[in-house]
């Protein structure tokens, strides 16, 4: 499932390529024909990302709410003005160096075919086709055909004269009025990139500290905090050396506050790099390895049966509310 950093990155692409422009909207799949007809030929006024949800405002107080869910993705094609904070040399979103410095040598492609070792560059236009989701495996080659052919089940296609965005497999794709948008956002927990960070910390701490629910479940509850998914959940708890089964009300307040502050840091890094990089203070060599391989970016996630990077204890995996939870029984005793 795309986590919060991916949705914020997608929103930035819409901000640069769609806001202020009229769009042609269609539903090649046929499941959003009525909604597409409503926003067809309307101008995009603004875009908001909150947690794992994105909201596109169209003229006339009409909003499009999209929740990608487990399998949703946006595909962009055409002339794309790339946000300099998320750009890469090959036009792929998600390839910036979080340190903001140039690393010499040939670009390294990670195990998903992504060029991850480039510095933040200036805005530019490039004819590219790029997929925005957590399970991206490569770029599609569509040549210069315009509009690009519809491939697969496209729920919604949004086109300007030069840019195309295709939405596939979302959990939610619906139109809302302003009141409905506010009601939806009102049900979500704080998002460090949307809400005041200090106020968000107080709100998060207050909710967690009164809950009997395990902290490992609370971090995944979008009503408690927005944007955290399975990867960030496991990594944040390890970084805090916190047992995932401890009830929220029993987690020390300083640890709860530390979790929020760590989320602020990790979310910003994720938006800047496009990668869920959760290991700090790496040498240049280890950093390059981490950006080249997802297996080298995390402390415990996806490492079941392997030795803990800190103590050597075998990392365990278990089911928690239908999702896999990875943790170290030794480092996370507390």
C-alpha cells in the first residue's frame, strides 16, 4: 500500500502539472463515467494530500477524492514539469538523494529499476512515462503517441494538452462537495506535512496515551495519525526500541512524543527521496547500497528469519490486524 510520502509526492506532481489548467476527464474502464463527466473540461483549482488520501479541487466547488488503497497507482505520461525536490536524471519520481549532494559515478539502479543516486535538480520538462505507487517495477515505453494508449483497467484519465494521468485500482475514487471533504479530513489523524507539527504532537500524544490498543495497531490507525503504513510502522517501533504489543496508554510519554517526531523526520525524507529510507548515519558506501537495494534500507521490515542488525536476534514476523508485523524480540522488549 502506498504510504503517506507517496501520496504527498503525487500531489506535488498534480500541483505542478494540473493546477490552473482545464482537463479532459474520462473513465476508460467505465466505472467512473458519471463522475468523469462532471469534472470534464473543468479547471483544477488546488490539490491536497492528507495521509494516504488526495483531494483535487475543480472549479465549481467540486472535489475528487482518491484513496489508492492496497493496489492503486497513478501513471503520468507526456510533458511533465518535475518538482525539483522529487526529480531524477531519468525523469522518474522518487530518485533524489536525501543529503542534497551530488554523488559521483554512474547512476545506480535499485532492485526496482529506479535511479536513486541523483541530486536535487532544477525544474525541467521531460517526455516520460512514470508510475506512482509502492510497487513500481519499470517505465513503460510508449513512444511519441499522443494521447498515450489506454493500458489495463484505467478508472480515471485526466488530460491537459500535454500531460496525462491515469488512475488504476484505487480503493476510493469519488466526487465530494467542500463539506464532505472537510468531514473526511476531520476523521483523519494529524499529518506532519499538513498540520502544525507541535499541535500534531500534542494531539497524537493525547490520543495514544489514553488508548488500551497496542501501539503497533495505533500507528496504523489513520484516525490516530495519518500516513503511516506497514513499513514505517515496523521501522519506527524498532527505532524507538518499543514493543509493538504494549498498550498505547502504557507507552511512556517521552516515547510517544519520540515516535511522532520520528514520523515528522521520516515522512519528510520519504517525500524528498521517494524511498522509505529508515536507517540513519550511513557511510557513503552503505548509503549507496541502501538506495540501490530496498533490502538495505530498513532495520527489521521484510527481514523475518534474519539476524537483527543490532543484536543478532532473529527477526520475527506475525499477523497484526491482517498485516505483517516485523520486530526484534530482544531490542524491542520495552
